[in-house]
């Protein structure tokens, strides 16, 4: 079995998958917040059972402190791994992998989560120019060509971060929930006006990228995706855990 881990800025998502499984066909999966990271050990114990884990692949964009915590949790969970550096693979962007060519000016500088999401997008939409949007703490929007070139993209504050920034940096604007229901037409109250503006910024950025790339599909993922997709005026597909799917595709490519 292979354990895939996507350590994002807010949550740590994981999936357990057989080495010969169909892409994204998880044997088990889940997520914990950073604050609840010690619970990951219990979740993994329950999921793995007697099956064992041969490989662990981790995409971490949350910094070295979280990496150290993850290493501790994984060593407690799998004590037989005496040399974790030989068993745990810390996923990193590279010039080419799994049929995707990294067109970043400095390929190693590309966030490993964006690289994994782009790999997944190319595998899920082969031979098609596609936009992949991952809407979490930050929203990343990237372009992948039909022949598998990662062309670059954009990064903007996520939906919740946009709303929090307005509440934190203005004197009279409230903190709103990102899952509020928008009225038809223009907002006639402050809460709806904030939500409408944030959703328009997110969906507008995705639509701008889609048009600029002459894409034929948008693949969208992340916790805020369900709130953003009703605003989109383009062909889209919601794919949960796009980074984990990219890690799975990369693991198969690496053999």
C-alpha cells in the first residue's frame, strides 16, 4: 500500500491506496487540521490495519515545522521504519514528471501542491488544454497545455482569507461565513455585498485564466470549490483531493 499525504496550509489530507489501484480509488482517506495533527496517528492505525505501508509520499507546503511534526507522527505510526528518509518521499517540483513538463522559470520554485495538481489535471484531461483551480486557504489557478506543458498561473487569497482580510483591516465590515446564500442581483446588505465581491473575484480570476488559455475545461478542487462553482460560466469538473490524485499519478510514473 502507498500512503499519500497533502499537507496544506490549514489541513493535512491523506489517502491510502493500493499500488495497482485505479487513479483516485482510495482504500481509505481523511483529513485533520494542523491543531489536530496528533490524531493522524490514530486515523492511520485504523486505516492501515494489518495491510502495511510500503511507501509514503508527502507534499508539504506548510513549512519545516509541520514537516518535523509529520515525521514524528509517521515514525510513531510505523515504528518498523527504522530509516524513514528512505521510505518517506518528500514530493518536490522538478522539470518533468508523469508526462508533465514544468515550464516555470525555476522549476524547483513551483509549489509542490501546484505541480501535483497540474499532473492530475493532465492525467484526467489528456490531450486537452485545461485550467486547474485549487481553492483552499489560497486559490491557485494554473494552465496546462494539451501536450502536457505546465505554463504557469496565478495565486490569490482564498475565499475565506479574502473575507477575513476585509473584516480584519476595515473598521466597520463584519466577518462573514463563506457558505452564505447569495440573493439574485446586486446585494442589498453588507454581508451579502462582501460575499458577492469575494465570490466574483474568485470566479472571475478562474474565468480570466480559462479565456486567456483558450481552455476547453476547468478542473476545480478544494474546500471552497462548492461555493465558487455556481458562479462559473464555463465547463468545469469538480475533483476532490486533486493534489492526492497528482501524487498517486506521480507514484505510478516513478514505478
